């Protein structure tokens, strides 16, 4: 049994981030917590696990009963009763090999060497990582790291398993795995709590939906309510990502735009890793002025390599990359916007851009809706959406013909996503072309003029709507 | 037969060698331990750490210590004089001192990291030296961070090239703008790493009984003592 009754909680004394959050759940249930970015979802997980007050110097009033133990009162119970899967496996994985990673939790919790090894072996086999148990974790693919983070979170058989935004940066195959993992946990009688703004991926499995806004619980739904038409409409109106692709109004997805002449031609491109292992074979396509071309494919299929090759940063390739216009032609924006920033405040960052590209500072400020509020903040302390926005403005300032975006929507809620889409559309109307690598069906639906599917090293053109449907079907949304 | 030793002995060795860097204040006294540990450390460490990162670290240090010497210690007799730059004895001495100290500390650390398994190191530090779990874990977490730092660095270089900035650190401001994203990302990782460790029961770890000293431990400790003796003799002779 889980009983959450948080009166108030915060990261610093006198600063309240969460207030009046009350809900509960029983064994074999999935509780889904939804809400926009900044609504307090991750803080809720940190509070329930006791970490907010025991490690982060925060505070929490109220109680969180997990199998009758109050995690707000006793520090030591949480790690035995709770398994937490963080949003980013890179941040969760602590040890250099998969075997060490799983054994670390078990050793901490006092399992004997024999039992720990037996459990670790069983889990690594279950998650398909046994053959890689002694490899360095950095040699694992994104999907394998995700599976490792799931394995290590449940190695001690916790009673409550919490997942923080498990679909962020994940391809539909990965989402399907997480759904299966969640289903298995529910069937085994665990309580599962998932915080997620793309709630459509778990709504059919959930027993309860708790909605947060500005740190407060604004609604709770359960049972048959969760699949009712009226709830879905209510959630859609509240800007919550609940809508499967096939339910998006047709007029939105059928819009066709005019694009200009060909500005990039790729002919017979082959790419390989440093080890000589091939990644892409015989890739040919072109990009037109103002066009938005979307690349889809599983994690590790070579989308990022293709973008980096076009940008000139991946040297292991043969074939032709022909740009038809002179000047600064392509600009690559990484999935992690933080790499792009060089200064300690947003204002200094923009001044640096302005001095390098010769654009007036005001022209840059104009492009940043949150400038006056955040000009003295460090770029690294902005929200993820704001960081992505800033990195895109930096890219735009260099006046490229083509902007290459790697997973630009990962971790964004639907509100920020729609703003970002509008911004990209306005830039494409100015004549800037985009090549976007993504797993997100929403990008295909709202932005793509054309889309390419990369699989098994080959590239083929696919119709954006059909591939969006396919991605959601693989993920198991319908 | 494989030489057996306690991981904590290697930690003590790395610590003892690093202390030399703080005590020895002449190029002569630092020379031998720095070269020995530097070469061994970089060779053994490169098996587990990304060698590109090691090279970048090395270059960063060489350039940083040269700039430091030039800005703050450029006095004494003139060694190099051109129209652009005048380098004096003080700058050279300072550059060598800082570089050798860096080589010594990083070399000894890499030597340790290259020869131990991270979980065994945590256990050994807790068991043999009674170091608290949190501190033992932080030391061992470096294993995980090194490859991530390397990945970050190559992404930062890509972003710099896109923005028309050089990756060669010619000015302190370049060094700052490379370190800024690197440190911010590392800080964020460290916070989440701490949360992950806390929730996986780091606080609840129990310490098992001590392991006896073995031949490998004695050899490592003897190597440490010998290097200390060499340093003291050199310091004494220089007085």
C-alpha cells in the first residue's frame, strides 16, 4: 500500500515547491502522474523517496507511507522499499560495468556475495545484458543503458518502483520495452508510479492518473474514467500530451507547404565507425530550401552519425555531400543543448553571439521570449525547453542554410513543444531548411515535409503520417 | 602468478605520491617520481580511460601552467627574447614545477585507476582504511566520470567549431569557456549520481573484515617509501 499525504515540501527553507498532494495506491497498481514541465513531478518523486530531505537539504511536511513505513521520517527504509529509475540512464548508472552496476545495489543492501551474484546474473539475462556484463557501460547502446538502469532499480525486489519520464529520448522500441517492464511489475504485484508528460504511452495500463500543476494536485482520475472520451478531451484542452497520432485532426497533418530549390545533395554516402564497422550504406537524398526533413529510426541506427557527417564532424565516410550555396551552410545542434553555451549568463551568451556574427543584440533578444526574466541566469540553469530554444537561436544567428537538430523535442512538454514547432516553422518560412533526427511522432505530424527511415544502415523515404502511426504502433499506444 | 594486493594500498600509494607534489618545491626533487608515475600512470590508465581525454588533460595542463608562469612568475634572467614575447627564468621554473606536480598527481591517480576494479576499491577503502561509504564511493565514481568527460569534451569541441571558436586553448578565456560547460554538466551528473547512490542504499553499506597485507602490498608500499626517500635526499642536497 502507498499513501502519499504531502502538506508541503521544498528545496530550501521558506520556499514551497509542492503543496497539498494526496493520493494512494495498492499492490499491482500503476499510478500515473502527469503535468507540464515545472509542475513538480520530479520533486514529487524525490519527496516520496525521502531524498529531498535526507540528501538535498530540502524539507517535507506530511507523510508518505510505503508498506506502513514513513519514508519522510526514516531515511533508511526508502532504499529497501523503493526502486527509482531516473529520466537519464547516463546519470543513474554509477559503475563501470553492467555486472558492477547491479551488484552495487545488492552489496549496499547487505546481500551475501553468492546471492548478489546469482540475482545479478538472473537479471542481466532477463534484460539481455549477460553477454555484456563485463563490458564498460560506455560501450552499451542507449537502449542497453536504459535496460541496465531498469535492472539495477529492481535488483533488490523493491515494493514500490518509480520511473521518472521513462520515455524521454527513447525510441518506440524502447518505449515498448518499458511498457512491458511496467506490465510485468504490475502483474508481479508491485506498485508502480510513473511521472510522465507523454501520458498517452501509459494511460491504458494505469489504474490512477494524478495531475499536477504548479506543485499542486489539480485532479485525480481512476478506473473507467481513464479511457473516457470526455477525459481525453479535457486533458487535450489542458495541453497534456494524451492524443495518439491517429486522433490528431486531419487538417493539421495534411497541410502541404511549398519549398524551394535543392540546396543539399547526398549521393552514395557510406559511413563507418572508427573500428571500421559500417553504419550507413549507399545513402542518397536531397534537401530543398525551407524544407523540413525528418530522420527516424531506432537508437543506434546512425541518425546522429548522418547529421554529424553532413556537418563535417564525422570523418569516417565516403560518397558525396554537395551543398549548392556558399557561406555558412549547415549548423549542427546537439541533443544536449548545454554543450553549445560558453558564457555564464544568457545576456553574455547573446553578446558573444552578437559580436561573432555581427547581428545587433536586439535582434537576438527579440527571438527569446524569456529574455527579460532570465537574462542574468546561467544558461545551464534554464529549463530544458529554454535551453533548447536558446541553442536554436544561437544556431539561427550564424545564418546557416540548413540547421541539423538532434532529438530537439526530448524532455519537452506539449506547451513548449508547440512553441518550438511554431519557431521552427517560422524559420523554415524564412528559407532555412531543417534536418531533424527524432523518435517523436509529433515532429513528423507537425513539422515534416518529408521523412526518411534509417534501418539496418539503409535509408528509405517514408510518408510522415504513416511512419508516425507506425512509431506509435510499435510503442504500443494503440 | 598474478601479484595480489589490497586496492586500498594502491590508494595509499596514490595519496602518498600526491603528497610529494605539495612538499617537494624544486624541479630536481620532483623529476624522478613525476616521470616514473606519469609514464606508468598514463600507460596503465589509458587501458581504462579514454586516451584522447588523457592527451587533452595533459595539453590543458601544459598550456595552463605555461600561461601561469608567464603571467605570474616571469622574472629573473631572460631565457628567450623575441619581438612578441620575453620568457624569463622564473616563468620556466614555474612551468616545470606545475607541470611535474600535475604529472605526478595525475600519473599516480591513473596508476591506481588502471589497476583496480571500482567496486573492489570502494570495499577495500571502507574495510581496510575505514573510510566512510560516501567518500569511498566519490573516489570510485571517477571511473564512471572519465569516459563521460571525454564524450562531453568532444561534443563541446563540435559546438565550438560550429560557433567559429578554436579548440586550441590560446587564451585563458578559451580555457574558461571549455571548462564552463564541462563543469556544469559534471556537477549536474554528480547531483543525480548522488541521488542514485542514496536510493540504492549507499548509506546502508556494511563493512566486512580486514584483509591481511600481502607481497603485492609490501612491494607497492616499498616503492612509495623509496620515492619519498629520494625526494628528501634531493631536497636536502639542494639546501
